[in-house]
C-alpha cells in the first residue's frame, strides 16, 4: 500500500506514463488501416466511367454503353459467322464432279 502511494506521488513516473500514453496512441492511429468505401458499382462500370473522359457521369449511362457494346459485338460476330459460312459452301466442289464417269 505504501509503494502505491510513493509511485503515484513521483512526478518523473507520471510524466513518463503520460509520454508513453501519447506515443502509444499515436502509433495506434498510424497502424489503423482505413478501409476504402465499399461501393455497389461494378468494376467494369467504374472503368467505363473513368475512361470515358468525363462524358459518362452516371452509373446508368455506363450500363447503357456496356449494353450497346454487347449488342454490337453480337451483331458483328453473327455477321462474321454467317459470312464465312457462305464462303465455305462455295469453295467445296460438288460431289458428282469428283466421281469418274467411266466406272
């Protein structure tokens, strides 16, 4: 009991405790990692908004741009598939021309 009274009365110890508390609180503040704000906006929409050069400012506009891109990509791919299909039919020779006539 007497030791507790002596420790509390010592000015050097109290000053050291205060310094330790301030240093430890500063270290805890530095170690605290602040999390990035969680956004419900998908990454691809964020990229469209970022790389549009300021033309697209809202999430809904970016979604429409992506939808338009998908529609154009499907149309182009269908066009290429059917265009190649016509070319490949013309290249193949007719079956009757390959069979010799004197058999």
